């Protein structure tokens, strides 16, 4: 019963409209693993927590290559394997993306305009013995690559000055170039300025569209339905940033909302339901961060710089790597009024983050070594934090009597009685909070589940409730 009470304290947020505030009684983020190293052995930029629930974290360390840490030991990650840049076309490792047993590494230093953009595919079936299946080096403009997203047989690479690069990855041992799309620099500023400041840095996919953070060039929306001929259909920049220092760094999408990291200016929340006409619904900008400016001495000294970003569907929070402000958790249950929930670290110290990842209530943050440029960090390394994703005192929702499940207890077939309401989605969770199954009908079987207590989260257009279910 205690485990169930703990479970139902978690608010299962399937859409932002049904969310609850997470900023009541939150606990500070706690460090559970930490390792720092000499920058001569690699500068940490982007972490990736293993998505197969294995005790490993993958870390992009620029010239230090890819490093794999075993986090099984309490408090001190152990270096388990390293893939040097010599095995990756002599290109630096900048960013990472995991899909099952495949780890995709973005290659090419984004601060070194002499390095080309590239992508490597690494088999991590055994994380302690990673195998480079293949790597690809783009023959276009130099400038490295910033991020990658994968869907089906294709990888979509944010290739800095090269814009969007689409690669066929159906054969993991043979990456094949499909197409690329150079993005125009004639937006949103006048005059345009240095072309090297227009870089495809972040990318997120939704349906047949790629949303690309184009650094000084704002946000670009690309139709990728034809992988051989991608076409830009829209471009966007927050009005106060036009003709000011601008850096659209990163993006994450949930439902019809995009959360965009705007460097020193915080996070913008956009309604993208109509991709040809984006609408801002909210933005997050701490008063201690710099305001819009063209003065380098002002924005570079901002107490925060938003970069990598993650959306937590369970608690309707976003987590951001925030430069001198290390890491920030923001409640976006009401996207029109995002609220700072938790913070980690202090702007007053010599630590600054660049990258971030999140999985299973753990957040990994990468500290970049950058003493001469923002975020002015004199340490490099990795921390893994335990997040706070629950509310105390939340009881099972019984106010909506139209929604119920029967029989209960049950041994096989279970029915959802939604009466006049139309079922949108249903999720079954174990007593320890693991999502087990997604259901889209009013009738389902639990015959294959062990005996015990479960939680069923039911969502209709009118209601969102969660119910205890006993398997006997």
C-alpha cells in the first residue's frame, strides 16, 4: 500500500491542459554521481543516459572522443570505454542521441570552422565494448554538426553552416547521404552579419516536419516528407530579439507545443499546431538573466545561458542546461506562465553547463571547460542528479464518477466505463511507477501481468483520472 500511495502522488500529465503545478513543496535536486577531469583529456559537452535502463552514461567530450561511464558504483562514475576521434574520421564528438542499441554521435567541432560535419553510428549492445559501425563526413561546408534526430531509416543532422543533412541509416554499417538543405541567412536581422554565426544547432521532429534552431537565424520549419528534397515552409524569431544578439540553441516538442532555448534570453514556448503560423504562448526569462541587447559584454555576462533542453512528460516540466546557472527545472503545466521549480548549482561559482539529458527521474548535466567565453566555466565533467517529480498529499481522483474500471480486482479482461466521454488514451503503470502499457480501447486484458497493484491513468477530452487496479 505504501508503494501505491507513493505512486499515486505522481501526476500523470498527458497534456499540458490537464497538468498540476509541481512547484509546491519541491525538494532541491540531489547529486547522485559526479566526475570531473582535466580538459586536456576531453571537454564535456553533451551527456546521454542509457535508455535501456543499464547503468551507463555516454558523454561527448569534443577532442577527447566518446567516453562511456558505468554509474553502478555509488557516487563515482567509472570510465568503462573510450572511442577516440581517430576512430571517427578524426572529428570531434559534440552531441549524442540514443535509439535502442544504437548511439548516434554528432561529429565536427562547432567552434572550429575547419572541421567538417559528420555522424557516427555506434553499437552499444554491450556498452563496455562499443563498436563503431560506420561514420559519415559531409563534403559541404566546414563547421561541424550540432544535433541529430532519428526517425525510421533516416537521421536528420543539424549541420551548422550546412543546414539540414538527411542520411539513410537503414544499413547501420553503411551511412548513405540522401539530401541537404542550405538555409538562407537573410532572416531575421539587418544587416545579416557573419555567415559563421548562422548555424543549425538543434533539431526536433514532428510528423513530416523538422524544426531547426538556426542560432542567429531563428527557428526554421522544414517539410521532410520527401527525404530527397526537403523544403523550408516557415521561419520565426521572437520580435524583441530581431536585430539583437540572438542564439536559438535547442528545441524539444511535446504535443503541439515547442520549447525553445534562447541562450541568454531563456525559453520560449510556441504553439506549432499550425506550422506556417507559430504563436507564442509563453516565455521564461529570469530577471537575473540579461535582457535583449547587442552588447557582448552584457549578454556574455548573463547569469544563465539556456542550451540543451528536455521535456518530462510525467510531471510536465522542462529541464535546461543553463550555463552559469547550471541546471533549472521549470513547471510548464500552464504553458502561458512557466514557473521555476528547482535549480542546481550557483551562478557565483566557476562551473558552467552546456549539455543535459533526462531519463527515469535522473538528469545528467555536462560541464564545459570554457574560461574565455560564456558560460565561463573552469571545470569540465559530468554530474547525474536525482530530480523531484512528485506532489505530496495528492489522493486518487474520484471526483469524476463517469470514469471507472471494472471488475476490480480482476484477473483477465478489464473494462473502462467512460459513459458519454470518448477515451483518448490509457496508460498502465506498475506500483513503482514504470509505464507498462499504452491502451486506446475501452477493453483490455491483464492476464499476462503478475498479481499486484497497478495504476491506470485514463484520459478523455473532458477528464483525466487515475485509478487503482488490483490484479488477482
